[in-house]
């Protein structure tokens, strides 16, 4: 199974921005042939849906409130999550995932990355 590798996490002040990247371990994996999603998990909480993309179709969790943008770079086979106006409650480990169904349900995704930590200080 192709590995998904997340990067771009880090420490940022509230109101700042981060761009997360999700790249496959092999160029034979084309994100456009899958539904690509971002999820997050905070300590003591269940993993929750953040955003998903399939071609030009996107969907976001309600808490995003227009602050995040999911996109795909076809030339780089990479999926991005641009996060702006970050809040302390956005602190979590963010996971990239690939699946076959356009869904907010993590059960629809069968290939997961290891995650990247995002910490937003107040």
C-alpha cells in the first residue's frame, strides 16, 4: 500500500497560518483518482473530519468556517490544507487519508498517513 506522508505542521500563534502537505511515497499514486481527506485528533478527543476533495468537489467541517482550504497540485501529486486564522482549539495531530467514497466518515478512508502535529498558542 502506498504511504501517505504529511508535513508542514508546527507551532504557530493564534491568528497565524500553516500549510499542510500530503504526498504519496510513490509517484504512481495519483490523488485525483481518490477522495483525499484531512482529519484531526486532539488529546482525549476522537478523530474528526476536517476537509475532503475529489477533483473540484470539496467539503469542510462546520468548524472550519471558511478558514481552511483543501487543494491538489496535480504536478506534484500532493494534497494541501491551507489553514488561516488559526485558533488554539485547532491544535491537534492532522492526518491525511485516501478513500473511494466522497464522505466525511473516516470509515470511508482506508489509507492513512502518520500525522503531523499542529500547535496553536494563544
